[in-house]
């Protein structure tokens, strides 16, 4: 299109460049093109194109995972904020330390799965531990609410604050006393 055929008496810039280059590429040129293509491919494989790495803000618990099983995850998202409600069965000891350990692992596993593997940005999680998966929704043994520390105060849902005898540790508020379920 822009390049025209070089005529014998043509004195244009294009003609001079073609005469100097001889119309053929040197071996060094093709080696440098190949090298740049390989470097570009490696960089794309390492960093990805447009890939956004979402990292769970909730740290991996530093102790062995207790025996729990998540049996239901309910998406409770609203426009502009992803929220989950998670129900899990835990048959271990019923003292607060064991319940908290199980809740920490439930929160970590759900946040890691959704935020890192599924590339979502879950900001609020309600986690409930039950003694039996057939128990009624209100019959939880322990619960925790995780709110991402980066969520502005005005965006924190009212239901994400337990209050009362709840214990707050970092971004998580724990409750081990359910008035519906008698303590055994």
C-alpha cells in the first residue's frame, strides 16, 4: 500500500532503505525476533494476560485442620458486594477453642476456594457449625462472621455484627452460645 515498487531512477526514502537492506533480512534479525518471541511467551505464562490475582485476606490457620465437612454454601451477594453463608458439620470437642479452630478452617477453605480458585472477591461470610447436617437452620452450635477489613464501614451489613457475648478476633466475630440450642 504505502510502499511502492522501487524503480531504477527512484530517489525516495523508501527506495533508498530497500537498496541498503537488499530486501533480505539478516540471520541476526531473525534470531533476535525468535528470542523476543520466546521471552514474550515466557512472560505471558508467568504473569498471564490480564490475570488479576486475588488473595484471600484470611490467613491459613497455623494448626492441623479439624474434622469438619461443609454441606451447604449459599450465595447471598448484593450488587457491589459478594457474600456467602456457609454451613458445616463438626463432630469434635465442643469447647470454644475447638469450635473456633473448626470455624477458622471453614472460613479459610471457603475464602481460598472462592477468592483464589474461582476468582471472586467474597467480602462477607457467615459460617455456622452444626452437630448434624439435618439440624434446623437456627440450631447451630457455633458461628462466625468474617468481614473483609477493606470493606468501608458504611458497606458492612447490619447482620454482620453479633454483639453481646461474641468474641472479636481480627476480622472475625465468633459466637459460641446459641440460645436456641441448649448447651450439653
